[in-house]
C-alpha cells in the first residue's frame, strides 16, 4: 500500500535551477562593469538572491514567498538588461 498518510516530499524544482542561473548570469554580466551605485545595487540583489536559492535547496518556500522571489529575479534580469543596453548606447 502506498504511504497516503505521509506528507508530500519537497522536491527541488527544475525552475529553481533556472531562476538561480538567471541570478548567476546577472552577476557575471555585472562584474566587468565599472562600479557605480546602480551596478553595486544590482550586484547586491543578485548575491542576496543566490543566498536565498541556496536555502531553497533544503527548505523551498511555497506560494506567496516563492512568487515574491521569482518577481525579484525577473526584476533583476530586466534591470541588468536595461543597464547594459544603456551602456552600449552611451
């Protein structure tokens, strides 16, 4: 008989790897830039997200907390792309 009484097993989502990689790529793209306040803020956000994702490997969040972190990753990606575009046209 299957363990219907057992709580569901938490599994690392394949999406987690994608979000973590997005933060790593953002950091890698920022590192060669001349540091200014905006670059430092984006790098700090990328590092903060990587710390969060490390914790998710043992205790992944659910629902609203997860959604909020994913929104932060998307904002980071968008802000890095915007910064890089501005720097290319300057």
